[in-house]
């Protein structure tokens, strides 16, 4: 299926989730992530602010802060993502595209500095490929980190397909977590 059609189909399916389905699946995905070595060993975690029924990240953020980990959210500046450290969720406000971003100029954490990067997506495949919203922010920012064990995609199980027709600039995930399974593309 072409990317545009797959993106449209996945976004429609995600939008159709009931509040109960959304909360339950998001909670299970986050709990699974919190049990991974990726999270336990990390001193700093980059996360996203969910939009349009993306898997929530609040439990991840609160757990990271409670355990003394650095947590950072992306801010869009021009056509680039910069990750700014936050001390609590109240320091986020609507920014580019209506997505919550750090409101104060916190310390910038580079993707290279962080041990784990939690990456949103519209669809993922069993080989680790990802489709986002089509703007390329994450692909441009994270391409150099592929295969380093840092990139974790969170999605609902229906968003995980057998294969996506990937392009050379598409970033591959090192780990993908759904409410039903954990996929390690490099290990398969």
C-alpha cells in the first residue's frame, strides 16, 4: 500500500479508538516500555507529546522524573527538532502544529546524548521502518542514530504492518512496542 494511503488509513483507525481503548492500550504500552532495559538503564529519555490519539507518554515522563532521569521534549525550530529538558509536564505549552512543547528555554539534550528516544509514528513495520506525518522532522533528526539501540517506536498493534515501502531517508526503529507485543527488528 502506498504511504499516503497507509497514513490515511492508520490515522482514521486511530481516530476511531474509544477513550477506553486509547487509555487501556496506551497504559499497557507504556508499562511494557518501563520494564525494558532501554528505559531502566537510561539516564536521559527523549519523548514526544502525543497528538491525534498517539500512544500517551505521561506515565513514561512521570516515571522517568520520579527516578531522577532527565526527560526532554521536542520543539520545532524552522525545519529541525530540538529536544529541551523539562522538570514537569506543566512547563509544556502549545507550539508548532498545536503540539505541546517546552515553554521555557530548558537545557538542550541532543539525540546523541540521550540513551533512549521514544519516537511517535503513524505506522511501523516488522523490519523497524516507520511512517510519520510526512514532514520528516524525526527522520532528519534521528537518521544518524539508526542501529544504535536507542530508537523506540510506540504504537497500537494495528499500526504494526508486515512491510512498509521504505525510502532511504526513512529512520528504522531499534525496538517497537505495542499493547500486544515487542518487536526487535535488528534481532529478527
